C-alpha cells in the first residue's frame, strides 16, 4: 500500500471548506508552471513566474539556466506559497 503524501490541511472557518497542501503540489507546479498557480488563484505568483520565464526565454540561449532555475525553484516553493496563502486568508490549520 502506498503511503499518503505528507502535508497540512487548512479549513475555512466561514464555510468549513478544506484544502490540503501536500508534497504533490511540487509535482503539479513543476508540470504546469504558472498555470498551476493561476488555477489555485495565486495570481501574483502566476504572474511573476510567467514574467520570469518570458524574460529568461528572451535571453536565449544563455537564459536556459535561468528558465530551469525559475521552473524548479517555483515548483519546490509551491507548498510554502500555498500554506502562506491559506494562513493569510485566515484559514485554520486543522491537521497534518
């Protein structure tokens, strides 16, 4: 049996909606890039991510390292970004 991904669960105190932030966020952010952050309504990070990718592509071919760094860096930071977002919106941490 596969182990459940580790993470945190946040609950909206106003309506009881729950959202889990797990290590899978890294995979989805890596696969989808700025689209993932837009899907999660994290518009600031979606815009910054897209802008940095655009700038790095304009610096082609030397910008390829920047592209890889931005893409992998944002993927690794995705769980932290989402945790901060839920805490900032007043959601309560209800589990791990």
